[in-house]
């Protein structure tokens, strides 16, 4: 055992010199961090594997070794381990790859990562392990259908486009009206009279030309809903009537398509996620629609413009979570927001075993298949 | 007294109150007192057979009373009741 272990902490600039003169370069982080980018020529050895794998990667104990991690702590521990094993020239990069990147030094992505992963547009996503190149690739592959390019749809469309969702379908038969512009921010005053699908597509592609927008310029009905939602990974319900919400629900249950649901009334909003056969569906929550006088639409009752804005963004948030497979989606939970009180409340929702859409016996073939697949 | 929160669409039938209070040992007793005091709420909340309408959800401490004992569910003074009707607005 030497008197003093030969471990140094070096700056990224000093590390660069050592790497250039032939030092072995070890990245001691986890695989998901590696996937978000690493130094050229580095070999990944996660912390727990350092002692077991280093001699295979660097057989020569006299060869200089540079180790880095995310911020410098794990690499320092690994460097001490190596010195104890007899490596004579071991350096840990102070500040890790975080400081390396902050200094504008070059780094690269593992081979085989999607092209989208190198797009600086998504830099703020790519640095987060929860998204990273892999998640950004999932977003690029995702196909999301918005029913309604109105109050709920406007902010959701903008943010999902910004997030890099690859395909966005929009169902709307309406044209832009001046009274929409108090809240429907995806449209513009110089587009009054234009089809909402065309107007939304214009705004989306001005923000992110990579997004493929599919314009379904038609009214959602009981007879076209199955065709409309076919091929989409998930649907965002921004409709305005009970009729369309029930049609959409039943079709979504038939095709086992998740629906991110929101509705608004004046100063309040409700939000939940319906994943067929995993949680309740819309009919489990509201088996029958209320009489019209109890549930006036926005055009009659009015709505504070920001309310659908907030709820539409919460829908987009849930959609991104579902696509990435992160967090706890609002399945079986109803979030209710009171804008005037400034309060959110959460209510528990359950599947109704007697639900005519998703209950036991209803559409048994689809439900049983899924139950078997998820068991 | 148990506090019952009303949704905006029903407040006009309760003198614009956001929340009404009533006493009773079951949800049914609390509801009966409320609709007696605010008759306009009766047809909004209760069907002709005295049961809750299917389009009105009532939550006791965050859980739908359909999964408890409905109107027969025992209730305490500190319980929170939320009445939630379906709403469809989205545009």
C-alpha cells in the first residue's frame, strides 16, 4: 500500500490534455445518464461495476486514467477505488460532465440515438434523464389527436408541438370567430373565417416545422369517431358537448385508446385521464348526461379565458407524461380547480363494474384481451 | 354541522352560497335539510324517488358515495362533502 494514493482532481481543460495524450477515459454514471450524452472515446462503467470491470477496460496499471461523472463526486470515489487497486495515475474531473458541457467542450450521444436527440431545439429536454434522447425519440414517434382546436386545444396544441410530438391530428369543423380570440391563442385576428384546423396547423408549423399536422376538418359524430381516432396513440378531449364526449369515450374504450379529459365552466375546471380497462372511463364517472339547463356550454355561461388555458396545459402535461411513461398519470383521479379560490382538489374515481362501456361483460372481447395482456 | 360544497351551476339555488351547512347523521339527512332550506336544489340533486340523480356525483372526503352507502352513508361533523355535476365545456 503506498503512503499516499495517487488521485488528483483536475479541471476539464487539464482532462482534455490528458485525453489528447492517450489517457484512458472512464464515465462512471448510470446508463440513462450516459444516453443523454458523454465524452468522445469514453467507456461507461457504472459506479457499482467499477471494481469488477476496470481491469478488463484498462489492464495496464501504469496507464493514466481520467474518470468523470455528472458533477465530480462519484468519479472521485471511483478514482480512490482505482488507486487502492494499484492504478498509479488516476484523475477525477472536477464538476464532471456538467462543468465540461458548461464550458462548451465537445461531447456526443451514444451511436444509434435518434436524430432528434441532437437537435438543440430540445436541449432543455435532453439534459433531463426523465426525457433525454430516448424520451425525445418517443415524443417524435408519438401520434396525438386533439378533438377541438378551441379553448382547451389551443394551449395544448402549442405546447405539444413545442415539445416535439411528431404527429398531431386536429378534429374541428369550425372557423375562427372574433369571440374565440379571448382564449383560443392558437388562432389570430387575421385568420377570422379561416378553418380552425388550417389556422392551428399554421401556428404549429411556425413554431415547430418538424411536426406533422393532420387536419380532420369535420364534426366528430357517432359514425366517424372510430375512424378518426384509429392510428393515434392517445386522444385529448377538448370538445364542448356531452354528446361528443360520450361518443369519444365509447370509441376510445372500443379501441383501448387513452383519453386525456378536461372540461371547464366559467371559473372552474375538471381534469382526469381515462385509460380503458386500467381505470374508470367517462361513463363510470358520469353514467348519464345532465339535463341541458344544468350544464350550459361556454357560449351560454361564459368562461374566464385563462381557465381553458390552464386546463388545456394540464392536459398537455398529462399527455407528455403518458408518452414518456413518467410520473403518476391522473388515472382514477379527478382534479378539480377553482380559479377564484385558487384551489385544486383531488377526488378518487373508480371503475363501475356495471358500466355500459367498460364494465364486466360490456365489449367483453376487447376488455378480456387487455385484461389478459396486462395480468 | 357538515359542510357541503356546491358547484357554480347550483349556487344560484342556494342564495349564491359556495358552501352550505347542515346537520344529520347520514348523507341523506344532510341532503334533506339542505333541499328543505333551499327548495330550488331539490330537483337538481334528487330524483323523484329521493335518490341522487345519476348525473350528480357526491364525494365524501374525496370518495364517491356510490362506493360507500349512498345517501345512507354515515356522516360526521368534520366530513367534507363535494357535489359535482358533469360539465362539458371545452371551447
